[in-house]
C-alpha cells in the first residue's frame, strides 16, 4: 500500500443528500431572483458562480453559494439589487443582510446554507469592467472547461488541506489561497501532491503563467501592477492577464504552508485534513518547553463583521507584533477571528536581555532634546546618545504601557484591546 493511498478514500466531497439539498435551494432562490427582476422590469441575468457552480465545494458544517446578478449597466446596481432582494426575502420569509463593500451585496442564511447575492455589470469585453467582480464571471467557464473528475477531486483535496491548516481564503485577515487560486494551481500541477512537492521547495519567488499570456517572466513583472507582484507566488490569471490570482498570499502564510506541506510529505496522515480547534493547553505546554510565557489579548472593533472587521483586527495584531519585538522574542502566535467584531491573539514570548538602543548624534539639538524627554539613564557612545533597554516586570504590564503610549495610533486603526489574559 502506498503512503498516499488514503487520499483516495478521504471524505472531502459533500454528502449526496447535502448536494441535492444545495441544488434544490439554489434553484429555488435563483428562480425567485429572476421573478423579482421581471417584476421590477430590470435588465439583468442571474448566474451561479464560485465553488458551487464549479462543483468544487468541500465538505463542511456550512455551505456558501454565490449568485451574480449581471446588470446591463452599472448605475445604482446595488440599490436596484436590494429592491430585488427585498421581494425574495419576503417570498422566502427569511431576512437578508447587507454587506458593505466596493459594491454592497446581500446575504441570506437558510439552515446551514449561505447565499450571497452580488451585483455585477454584464460585460462583453474586459475593458468594460468597472469593478474586479465584473471580471470574475469568466472564472467559472475557465475552470469548467479544464475540469474532469480527477482534477475535481484533486482540487477538493487541496482545498480541504488548506482549510484544515487555516490558510484557505484571500481575505485580508487570512492572506492565504483563494478558492480560484487553488483551482488554477491544480489545473496547472495536475495533482495535489505535485502542487505540494513543487511549492514546498521554493526559496525564491515563483512566477506561473499557465495559459502563456506573456512571452517571458520579465514582461509579467513589467505589465502587472507593482503592488500585485509582491506575493511569493505570482500566478497570472488565465482569464485576465493583468491580474495576479495569488496577490493576497503573504510571505507569512506561504512560509506556514511550506512548513506544513514538507511535514505532510515526510509523514502523510489524514489528520492534516481535519480542522482542529484551538487548544490553549497545548500552547501552554509549548511555551513551557521553550521557557517562554503565553499572553492572550482579546481585540475588538466597531467595524462591519466579516472581511472589514477581520482586516482591522489583523492590522492591529500586526501593529502589536512590532511593539512586542522591541522587548520580546515572539516564538509563536495564533490569530483567531470568528467572523464577528472580536478576535483573540495568543503570543508565546521570551523577554530579550538588556540591550543598548542608540539615538541621535549629540550635535542634533532638537532630536537630542526630544530623546532626553522620552528616555532615562541616557549614555553617550561614539558621538551618539543611547540608553539601555531594561527588562520588563511582566509581559502584561508591558502591553498596558504600549497601549497607553501609542493610544492615538491605535485609535486610528479603529480597534482596541478589551482583555489581557
């Protein structure tokens, strides 16, 4: 028996009963949307998109179905779609939620099903697009064209692996692999294992152009927006050559992926596909074994739950990371966001030894005066002022000092610490 044979037996595809219920519910809501559009006499088409439409959904506790309402023009399309959604909501006898974004869209919750209804402009060519979502309708056709039963299963295995490791999703608080990026990678590499073997070995940026949209890699880097080619893997969108499908992937997330992928390839096991709940006792033991301490922060924001709140909370956590590093070595950290307006951040830290921090040259009077006001026990070394950074009494007290000292900066982030544990 091969080391990876268990992959063929993994239960990662939604159960047949669930799939049938999904199809039935999706058909029902699409029909109601079409009916409401006709009542309002709008000119628009309704299409299923996302993983559901591409038949690459993974098994889970809940399922999301994305629905595009493609209007012939873009004028007030969110407002017009809401008129449609109100009719559907009344007909289905369930409430809807408005999600704010570059264009507002709408969400229905029905049992364990999530329906997101998104307004887009119906375009015939890419130059007509006014929003990134106007272009994503082409993703469905591309993936369906490249799909067969083997590729489909490999995609679902890959998505399940990444989700279990909490690196699945392009949201700003995840900075991981989007569903479409996984589909493109598997279409390119053919199998989940090929993808792991290739990507886990990377020690420099990889540039992929599956559909040969450019002559060479240099042309890719020149043609794509500079801010969109900073990811460790650049994947030219097969449907829109100006887009990097993996632009959201951060170095931190990719390094985590490489470590996990290498570990799996050395010792493959189905446990890598199981979503594990956070275990503080395991973290406490890890800290104890590294002669470190654990601190938990509960972060809060008043921003809209979802990607907006998650992004603000992750930005705040990253800011705190930088402040920690002034006095502590961060051995491990865990960021847990639950989709609402709060997040938990766990740090495993060790305090650094006392060290010298150099300030301005002694002949820079304004800087010297400011430095003397901000610091105590100042010394002069090699023509510059400096001070020895002393050890903190406790990590919790240090956090309180940071929060007080940088309150204005923290207020600008629109987040706060509501508990230190």
